[in-house]
C-alpha cells in the first residue's frame, strides 16, 4: 500500500464507527495511480476528505473485489479515470454488480469527446442517476440527451480541475529567483480532435521558434518522456517566470468513433498530410459544432504558485480575464513583442500574478471544497442501506486491490518500472504454458498482426492440451470432428461460468442464460444463472438430451458479458453439433465445472415463458409464503394492485415438506396464470400458465422410456386434477415438480 493513502473518511479513521452516528455511505470507484497526474489524486482525496458523507475509496482496474458488499452503501460514484465502457477499467462483472446496486449511482466524466454513444449506452446499462460532466449546460443535451439516459435525474457541469489547497500554503518564489523565462509541458494529440486540441502543440512550436530572437530562456516540450508529475511538476512551475497555455478540451465530438477511424486510415495512407488537409476532408463540418472549451487545472496551479500565465485568448470557463489574470498571446503570435515586455517587466509580472493568486487561487468558488459541496448536494444521499460495514476490513480489501493494480506493480519491491515490467512479462509467459479450458479467444474475429497471431496460437495450444487429456469429458473423436469451433464455444461458456460464479457469490444473478432447444417442437430447457455457486447442474439437467437440437446463449446486454462472447442470442453451432451426435457428451460439457447454472426450467424462451410451446403473457411477481395448502387443493389469489408494475406481490400457500409447489393458480382480472416457486421461500419467479400442486416422488433408479414417461405423466395429471396436458412435455426426462427444485 502506498504510504499515507487513506481509503475511508477521516472521521472513520479517527474512531467514529460508520455504523454508529450513521451517515450515508458513498463508495467511490477509481483507478488510483500515485505516480501520475496530481490533479486526479487531488480530486479523489477531496471527495474522501471533505464530503459530508462517509466516503469509502476503492481502487480497482477491472473487477470489484468479491468481498466488498455493495449493498452496504447508500451511494456509488464512478470516477472519471475509470472508463466504464472499457473492460480493462470496469469489467463486465463489475458493470453487472453496479447495475444491480439499489442506491444512488453517479458518474464523473472527462475527455468526453470520443465514443460518446458507447458512454451513453454503458451509463444506461449501469443505471446512472447523477452525471457530472465538463460539457457546458447549454450543450449538455446535445451530448447526453435525456431520451438516451432516462435514469439520469441531474446533469451537473463541473470544471476539469480546481485549486489544490496544499499549494496555497507554499511560499511563492520571487521574480529574481526564477531562472527560466518561459516553460511548458503538454502533449501532441491526434488530428481528429479538431483545431482546439492542435493548439497544445502549436503554441509550443511557434513560441520555441520565436523565443531565441527575443533572448528568452525557455524549457518547452510536449513529448511524453518530458512530462512531469508530483513534486517535480511543482518545482518546475516554481522555477519559471511564465507558463504557456491554451484552453483545455476538444472542438470535435466523435460520437461513434467513425471520425477517428477515417482520420487514422487517411494518415496511414498519407503520412505527410498536414492538419489542414485532414480538417478540410473530415472535420470542416463538425469542428466547433459542440463547445468543450475549459480552463485547464494547470491554470489554477500556476495562479497558486505565482507563475505568470501566457495564454491564447479564450473564455476559460469564465474564470480568467486577459491582462488581469493572464497575458494574452494572439494565436498568430503577432503580439509576441508585447508579451515579451510583460514577462520582462517585473512590475507587470507582479501585478498580474498577484491578481491571479488573490482572485483565482484564493477564490472559494474555485476550491475543491466547493466542488465537493456541489457533488454532495447533487447526490442528496439518505440512509437506505441496511447492512453494516467494518472499516478495517474494507481498508484491507482496498489495500489488496491497490496492490494488484498494474500501475502499483510497476513500482513494487522498490525496483525501477523497467525491471518490474520485465518481471510481470515473465510471469505472463510462465502462465502461458498452463493448460486452460478457456484459454482460446471466444471471439470469432481473425487475429491481425504477428504478435496477435502468436497469442492466438498459444491460447489454442493451451485449450487443446487441456481437453486432450480429459477424454471422459470430451472424447478425442468429438474434438477431432468439430475442432477449433467447439473449443471457441466451450471457451465462451467458460468465460460466462467464471463470471457467473463470481456474480452470484457477490450477491446477485447473472445477465445470461443457456437455451437447450428442440426447434421443431419448440421445447426449451433454460439453464438459468441465479442460484448458489455451490450447486451443480448435473443433478437437474434431463438425462436424455436426444430430443434437443441446438444450444445457444442469450445475452441480455453487451456491457454485461465478457468481451468477444457477443450479444443477443448467439447459437453455439459446434456445441449443438456435438449435442446431436453425442447427447451424453454434450450433457457433460454443459454441466462439467459449471457451478453457476443448476436451475433448469422447461418451456421458457429468452423473450418470455413458453408452456410446452404455447406463448403466454407474462410478467414478474414476488412470492410470499401463506397459509398451509393441503395436497390436491387449489386456491385462486389476486395480484396486489399496490405493487409497482411488473413487480406484483402475491401470497402463495406454503405446503408440507413432503410436497413441492410446481404451480399455483393466480387471478389477475379476467386472465388466469400460475406461478412456479420454491417451497416456502420469497424469490423472483415467472408467471406461466395453469398447472397444479404435485406430490414429490422419488427419482427412479433406471430411466424409463419416452413412451412410459408420457403415460406416467398423463396418469399423474388425471390423478391430481390437471386440466390439460400437452404431449410435448414428455420430451423432458424430469418430474414436473422437480423442475423448480
């Protein structure tokens, strides 16, 4: 753990337990990198330190630790240095857990000019309710339309940075002690971001060219190797008389990534093309259509350290005024001589830097405290979480999560980053020789480039090795017949199994199901993923799968499944072929090492229930146990009209332990339904059509033939008064009462 880092609010560290004198708890998810830009760390630290809520900071890069129970918090915020649409920053499992979180959800966003549609889509999936954006209020609807984010209640415009409080206590180095006239650090950004973004490099190039003619001492660079962080940046800012700068942001919004792809493709074919060529061909119609001109955090740092700002003219979020807080440099550098005189005139330098320090740096509106007050007011958290939390346990979890971050490992053991990078690569190379059932990429996209082809070959060898030594699970003949395609299908299932087990262990279901389908008669077995991880599918999956013809995945949301698996309903063609050729092998493949899918329902499709092939209207109900019900009796119940739509609450009779409730009649207006439920439990279920209460019977030692199973079911139906029976249920080698067990 980084020394001096705190993961919980100071009041908790000072001995006030969060479960006493209860305040709303806020979980802040972030990518904590102590060796990078200080403004990011200042933003995180300000929320932790000055929020009126009990803040718990959790550094992650991918998954949320399983031991962190989200239901112990009243609010959850995603920091802007976690890109929610990128699996490396926020994994599908983490997105699933956030989407299931019942409290207030917020997101901070910066650099929001790229992949806007992806950002809007993932925020809709996560159910974000409060959005903190850098887009001006009069432009917000153009970027984040209310129709695309129905759950968002508040869209708050904030600045990209604020005045770090610790800089205000540092002594200001006098003019005579500053050895460099003009300094600058920036970076060259891609051409597709528009004309505003190109100014970051343009001001450096032009000023560095003109400065020697005026006898100025400069330290100007925009290369990555010359970038400065932490104390090195503060020292640099204190040694220079003046700092160059431009407005932060971009003048082009690329909603779907098409502009970036087009520009990159053009520059790859025409490497000598100028920005003006690119602008004329691709950017002329979109540049400046949406305004994202912002004041840079470096302006606040310069004002606090008493460094003169030489900036291109702009609005700067309404914070800075030319010739009062900064020296304006025309974009064509036509007033270069005037700027040089201002830098060399000590009186002018002291007057402007004094105004900037007093009116900008010490202005309470520009402090991180003011930002935190805005955030707290927008969140408006109340105490809703019933679960308690142990701060010491949370801090240990946060510290372990921080230690696993790649950015932390690069500085581990006191070794230089270059040495640690070699150590990490060696560890990955060693793991590449360990056989794995899910080593092969589930994606069907071809690998491009020599390194990717090599990685793909290594994954294929790992997967082949794993299955080749397990002939009882996957016979060599089946593997040889279906080859790599079967390995890809199994890999997709494996990725979902891993995610599903962890998702349920963390306290929720998973966003996908497996469909085993007989297409001609539309009989389906749905392998659901909402049961304890300790269960096994093998005990409840029908032994006879010879009736089935297809296996497919139903994936509800692209953001909630591992990358490459796909979305929507995806047929697993190779696994389906194996199922038709060897049902016994396919059954093992579906059940082997699949602890997350041990509930099988018959006659339910991805879009809604099917009762032996018949479509019905359906919606979810919540079941509550009621008075005991005797064997063979029926009772009509009514929906609770006070319940929210699609979440009705009904009371279903509890029964003697010797019986199972497989169906119960419910009356809702003129329609009649039945519900399947676990005995004497409260759970989410599906409304299906009419059946009845069936007694439990022992599972036969030997599996009867299909005809005898059909006869038995018909006799059983008549014996307990079942109204009607469809012959297609005989395709399932499963007692109807046990399908919900």
